[in-house]
């Protein structure tokens, strides 16, 4: 009989968290049960995985009020404990430190060990930003809660990249409590498309939320220069977010043509976009809050799909982002350097085909979803015995 793991994320499950679903589906010797605080109104399809809410839908008003009171106090409510007890799990795996501090009281009440995957914002946002209440009043104590959690013998942390591990250590989590654990990409779903890269349009693709740290405005700045050198260049922007209106205004002010916003897309639709582009670009920056990338799955998907990858994301440097070997990198916010790189690739793509070959070999050897999931299951087995 397979052992059971509770996979916790506060909201189940946004499109940007498709990686949680894919990782859960890749498990073989462990049975995943998704647990959350709420179902999101517009979520991806995860109906193929068993799921459970701490507060069941349709609960009475007194039950909801009691649950919220316990949640505010960062304690486990008795009914929620019983709900999880019925699952009879062997381990809890929380995605994001912010969710980990919410589910830990329940795991502790059930005497379950817990693994916590740190992804990016949960460990890179400045401590004073949390404590000022800019991420919400309830999260003001998050830094001290996370550091307290790090002292628990039954808690161990997983970092999605070496850079995230380094940030966690700087945050105050003991180095021996953190293991780098890649999520990986499904190389069956993300493989080179039917149209050879040299025969594609001069299309640049951006996939990501339209928020500060993703740096889309720097790509738009760069694209204005690219259009002067490569008149038939196109830019596709996939994603939704609070900066969309600002980005549209920027495009109008620059009098740019051939820029298309698609909104949020499913994983299948994203793959269709990758198969029709020549360059995938993610111009991430460190936001004013300190928020920064971990190791974006979208970059791994693009590398596996055999397109040129251009990124300023520091989260994967040394892991999957090796300049002029497996990708092209540039300094954050340097739109001039970005424009030069994009123009060079579009002008002479045949000069860089070895980079595409290198990145695909890297994905196969180090970032295949199934292999990464197998390593994760080994960690489940090790830490479930603690």
C-alpha cells in the first residue's frame, strides 16, 4: 500500500502553480492528497488528485468563525485536526513558507513530519517588508514564524534552486536543514515542436504574471529597439496581473505594433505558444520588496522545448541558467543589453544552435520531472521516519 502525503497550499490551485499538480501526478510510491484553506474561484483542473479543505465548503457560520479565529491565532482548530487525521497521512509537504506556517500547527498536532518547499518570494522578500504589514496584517509575524519553524526537529526545507538555498541561509534557516530539490519539467509534454526553430517567425514570447518582479516593462523597452533592427519581430505576452494596464500604456507611448496580450493560458496553450516562437524571454528583477525568482518552471519548459532562452533571472544561475551554454543572460533592468541580445539572436539564429542542444541535454540529465519526483519520494521516505 502506498504511503500518503498531504500536499498543502493555501489556495487550490492557481494556473501559476501548475507545477504543484504536475509534481503530485509524477509521484509513484506515494499517494498525494491536496489540502488547502480554500478552492480558488478560477483554478486549474486538479480533479484527478484527491483534495480536501481544512474548512469544508458549506460549513455553518459558527464553524467558519471558529476556524478563522484559530487561523488568525496560527493555531489548529479541532475539527480541522480531525479532518486531516482521517486522511491517515505519513508526511506533510507544504509549498511556500507562507503556507507552511499555516499548516504546521495541524502537522504538529498529528505528530507528522513536514517538508517545506521554498520557491522565491517566501524567502527573498525583506523581513522588514513583512513586518511592516505590506503583505497583510496577518503576515507581519511571518519571518519569526518561519525561523521558529526551522527549529522544529520534524521540519526540513527544500529549495527549488541553489540560489534559493543561499537566500534561506541568509534569512536564518540552518544550512543543514535545507536540501536543493528541483521540481523538473515533463519532457514528454515539453519537447521540440514540429516547426524547426530556424523556420519560425521572429517571435519573442513572455510567460509570467504581470507583476513587478517579472520585469515585463524592460522587455517592452528592449522590444522597441529590436523592432528598429528587425521590423518583422513580434512579442507575445502571456499572463495576467496588476501591471497589465501600465504595460499597455507603455506600449502605446512607444507606438509599438506587433505586441499581443493573451491573458492567462493553460499549460497546453503555453506549449502551443512556445512551439511558435523563436525566443523565450523572462526579464525578471528583484522587486522593491526583495521579491525575486526562484527557478521558474516556464524557463525549464522553454529549454526542454528547444527555443532560445533569454533571462535575467538569478534564481537558476548555476543550475539551469549558464550564459552562452544553456541560455543567454543579462543584468537586471538592462533593457539595452537585452535588446542587443534579442536582436543578435533574431539576426543570426543559426550561430547559436549549439546552445539549444546544450540546454536540452541539461534538461534530460538534471531536470526531468519523473527523475526529480523520484528524488523527492526518496526524501519523503527519509523524513517520514523522523
